[in-house]
């Protein structure tokens, strides 16, 4: 099969959305996990938003007669690049399509401080590909979802929607914990109205970007106690169940989440190329990193 890798176009969104939904569904159902995307329409909206974003590099794999057989994305919004989602049509033999798509993204990212992704740890095929391409496994995470029981408000805490004026404090906190900023992606999320902040004595101590979607939800907190306060406050402000990723080694925090009604739904692995520093606080990654 002759494969051409080319830039994605707006008109590719529906077919890429189909491949995204069916590709991820095939893997999760084979291993007995819940769907990553609840419907083809949701997958198509996610893919379309990435294709049209000016700071996201989008490519498709095209077979004969213009048939799209896979796609990949590279977020270039911030100093650390994030890869994904990537998917290949599950009805086809692989034949190196995923590798070609990954190589295109990595070539584009050449010279960046670092490149990262999160992948399902049960997907050993993709794990082997990423390892062969030079990625190193750094951390194991568990995705948790649920609706914590209502708790009396703590007068010491203010949990509210994140504001544009909070962005410098968020950037400073994120850089202190991780060693890099993620500010442009945070500003993208601000437009949705989803990000939340936790403040104590008028000092921003934690934030998260998308409380109801572990795929897009990233955030940081000065301490686990600050993150717990944010989680309880988010449960009061959002009608949908909460959804987030946490490092499995933060066992006390995970036990607290389990005791407050969250349940684990899938394991993930953070893989990196280039710069990496152990985080210096409590944090939530998205599927990009």
C-alpha cells in the first residue's frame, strides 16, 4: 500500500473523526475498557478543532485515490510539544502507517525542548512503537471519574471560574512545579469557561482546565491538600461527573479520591523525548502531557 503523509485540511475532519472513533473503540473494546470518545460526533468535533487550530500541526496518511487511513496531531502551543490523538483505520493492516505519522510529527518537533504524549498502558502495540522511536516511559497514571458527595463549603477556600487575570499566577505555579509553562493552551481553555481555580487568602494555589474531561483536563496544585480542595469545590460547581488523571504513586491522594466517590477507569503512561524534570508538586496531566 502506497502511503502519502500530507497536511490535514478542513474537509478531512469527518473522515478523521470516523477513524478516531472506530480506532480508539477497537482498542478499548478489545481490552475491556470504556470508550475514549462516546460517539463519532464527539470524536469528529475534537479532530476538527485540532485541524483548524493555527498552533496545532495536523497530518493525515492518504492511500490510493485519496483515501484517508490515519492522522496525527502535534500541539505547538507551548514550549513542550504534545502529540495526539493519533489513529489508524482499524480495518486496515497496520503496515507502518502509525510509524509514518509519528515520524512526521517528530520531524516537525525537531529542536523543541521536549515532546510528550500519554498512551493507554494496555495498548502494547503503540507502546512498542513509541519506545522504538525514542520515547521514555516516565510515569504511570490512572484516570478517575465520579461525583464526590456534597461537602460543607470551607470558608478558607474560594473555588471559582478561572479568569484572564489569573493567567500569570497559573503560569508561575505551573512553571514552578514542572519547569515550563503551558499558558497558550490554558488561554484556549479559558474560552470554554471550563477552567477552575482554588484560592486561599486571595492566593491562587491550584487550577484545572476541564474538570469533566480527563482527556483535556490538566492542572497543578501547590500541595495534595490544595488539589483536594479544588476537587471538592469543582464537584459543587459542575453538574457533570469529574474526570482527571493522577500519578499512581500518589497513593494517599488516590485513596482519598476513591473514598470520595471517584473510580478508576483506565491506566495511562507518560512518555517523553527531550527535556524532563520530576514535577515539584501535585499535578494533573491531560492526554497530551
